[in-house]
C-alpha cells in the first residue's frame, strides 16, 4: 500500500479516534473534554468515550458502516461533536453542511452527497428540506441516560470498544463539507483522515498547544478552518475545547475569564471589533489568554501591533484554504508582523510565475499547493471526485516570500486593479484604511474607467459622524502614491462579506454601479 502521508515525518504518529478517546478516558476520565458555552453543558473524557461509542453503535444499528456518509445538520453544540466522533469512530464519513445555506441548496447537496442517514438538531427549522435518506432528529445528550429524544433516546447502553472493532484509518474518507457561500451554490470538498491529521500537526506546530490548554472556538465546524484549528488539536492532545454558536462581542471576555481560556480562534472581523469597539478589558482582566489567531484575510502590521498592545497577548496570522488546509502560518516561536508566516509544516508550497516557474524571494507570484495535506478533491455532479491531490494547484492568491521565508499575501488575482496597465493590489490599500483612526474598516476595489481601464475606489465604515470623501482621500494621500488613492468613496451601512468574513469586492463594485 502506498504511503498516504507521502513521506512526511509525523511529530505524532497517526492514531484512530477509538484509541485516542480511550487513552484520554484512561488517563484522566474526570477531565473536562468539551464545554458548550451557550447551553451551559460539559462532558468529561470518560463520558465522551462512552458517548461516542454509543453514538457509533446507534449508527451501526441504523445500517451505517465504514465509508458510509452521514449528513449532520446542526448549529454548534456539544451533541454535534459527540455524534461527529461517533461517525468517525466506526470509519464513516461526516458531512456537516452549513445550516445557513438556503434549503434548496441543502436539498440539492444532500442528494449529491447521497448519505445513508441524515441527523438534524431538533431545534433547527428546515421545513423545505428533503432527502431520500432516513432522517432522524436528535435532542440533548445526557451522561446519565439516553437523552431527551430522537437519536440519543434510542442509543444502546454499555457499549464497549470490543463491541465496535472498526477503526478509522488514515486513508479513509473522513469529511465532506462546503466551501464558503450562502447564496451561490458551494462546492463539496472531500478529505481523508491523513490530511486532517497533518493539518492538526501543522496547527500544533504553529500554536504550541498541549493537553493543558483550554481553547475557544465560536465558528462553524462545517468550516475547514474550525476543524483543523480547534477540533484536530483537541483530538491529538486531549486538551479542553470550549465552543459557542457564534462570536459574541459582549460575552467574549467573560468566556475567556470564567473558563481560564489560554487560546482563542480569531478572524479579521473579530479582531477589528475588539480593536474599534473596546469594552475596557485589558490583559490584567484575562491573564490566562496567551494567544489568538487571525485568518481568512490579511491583517496589517498596524492592527497587529495595536491588538497585541491592547490585550497583552500574542497574535498569529495564518493562511489557509478549504481545499488545502493550512498553507502558511506564523509560529508561536517565530513570527513577523504583516506576513502570514512561513509555509505550513506539511504543505508543499510554492509561489509561481505566469509560466509555472518558482519565483525568487522578493518576486510576486501566485501561491500553489500540493501534497498529502490537501483535499482528495471536490465532488462532481455525477458523484465522482474531481481530484486535487496528486497535482500542483494554483490558489488564485498573490504573494511574495522574503529572504527569511516569510510570506506576505498581496491580493487575489481576480481582485487586482489594473490601472493604465499597472497592477494595484487592493490589499495594500485595505491595510492603510484599516489602520485609520477614524474608520472602523474599509476595502478597496476597482471600477471601470474609460481612459485607464480601471480606477481605484473604496468603501469605508466611519467611526464618527462627519467623515467625508475628501477626508478619506486626504488620509490616503499621506500613506499612498497618488495612483493608489481612491478616486471614489462609498459609505455603505456595512461591508458585504461572505459567511467566513471575506469582503465581497464584486458586491461593492455593483453598489458603485448602482450609485452611478
């Protein structure tokens, strides 16, 4: 059998979910494994092993076996992760579709995935969702009994490891999930356990997490980022994972303080909210919080400096992709402001010129990925897989690597503003806008120009009343050459963003056209 890890050295040898949970339950059965901050519930490692085994046995009794697909529709909750681990426990495939998708898309994607069983949180309202598979609701899990309804109420008691001889293997398909998108039809990305294991090891290398950490995740586990930043390190180390359905500005620091959180996930939107709408908290109020990350979009050095100074922690910028896992990342032991760090530990990374040759340090090109940490592929309409792994894939992101190996993402190929034949990266202008004291946030984009082809425009959200076009342009002139100063400025109520926090520049272009 070929080496599914393609010769990559593993800091931790691959272990099945069954063996990992058994180890942690044996090591410290009373240690808290998962805390559901919204529900106020928690589960120990001893209870988690038993709960995952019982969920696995319940799925087995429904006819689910190795390689079968289970569609899991739920907001983030403790029950979702117990079921998730039960699915993996018997070598089946978890399919956690984003519940924010419209029901027509959910129905279509369900048919494409062709699950054996659909499990739905009883609290979800999906009246128009249909699937030919068996659909079961699940209620609340309880360590003391069979839960209060649906799937959990029917689980067998006293299930042991001996009753479930199946073990998930590294080459087994592990997950099918959606790329970003709530209005246009997303793609279904297919991963195996080997890729997840490698991405988790990359996370541990970046963040230095151990079994003693207490981490916080408030993003959807239907996203690859939450899976590999939070869920895999939890499985690989046996740390304590705290989850919430979504970020809460008013509750964030209470979560951190009350649960002695040591690490929290982060995205640019959250970083900007905590910077621009501070609640008076300082490092003295949350002394346990050592690190946060920021991914999804680049962060300017000014924002980075300001955030670390305000909250007295280490902020690490990371860079990933649904189809690739981690691409680059700053390390807790080695980082550089304004960059996304060196290539990830298990990513076969290159920056390519238009001819496909590797760029020298200091030369901008398009990032590309390859290797066993990437997805197997994406699901085609006929149910077959469009392969990703096995070839070098261009990401569409522009970047440059310095002499020390740190990578700076400079923009998207499709977002480049081509003004009079000169390429202008909107990210450079974004960074200037985001560092402005009288703006909450801002984003640059290109607009049609009859002479130059394209001209620079921007959209901004002011912190105060009375901010004018002229004031924004005057600020930009202090930091940018005239060719990059926005010639038009929009003041929308909010910046249009994807469900993962990325600014949708095409929608800003449409807004500008409508105004014209």
